C-alpha cells in the first residue's frame, strides 16, 4: 500500500544531494515560472529539493507558500513518478500567481516528466 507521507527520507538535504542532481540531470521540464531537474535516485525513493532565491521571491511567506504547494503536489504524485531525485527552481513572477495556478503548473510538469521518463525507459529496452 502506498503511503502519502513526506518524511525526511524523501527530501534532498545535503549540498551533495543537490549537486548530484545538478551535475547529472537526465530529465528536465519547465515552464515560465518553474524548472524541474531530475536524475535517477540512488536511495530508491523519489526525493525533492527546492531552490527558491530571495531575488525571485522576495518575502519568506511567499517562498514558503510556493514550497508548500509544490510539496503537497509531490506528496500526492511521488508514487507515479519513478525513483528520481528532483530539484525545483523557481523563476521570477511565481509569487504573483494564485495557489491553484501554481498547483496546475507543477502537476503539468510531473506529467511531462512521467512521459519523458517513460520514453527513455522504452528506448533503453529496445537496445
């Protein structure tokens, strides 16, 4: 049975975890306000990390709101996306969006990643 928790084990915490994703990015999905980088996870679970710069989202309240919305979407979708480490980068203007708009965008990016991941695994099976 799938659990929909967000424990410490599904978070990217150390600088090494983040650099692993930045250095070995295999999948990307983006739109005007968000960029998602992904690489296969060595831990066996999908994990999530955020890079939301003060330069792009000025107030801590807004940064936390964006993270909370994305975290909730990840929590509900983590079993549908294969075991990857994800880093979410926020772009300027995301703090001006409504919660529902942010949620729609991140759900669309999860969908893109599922599709691109499926295409890549099918290519590797054919070889």
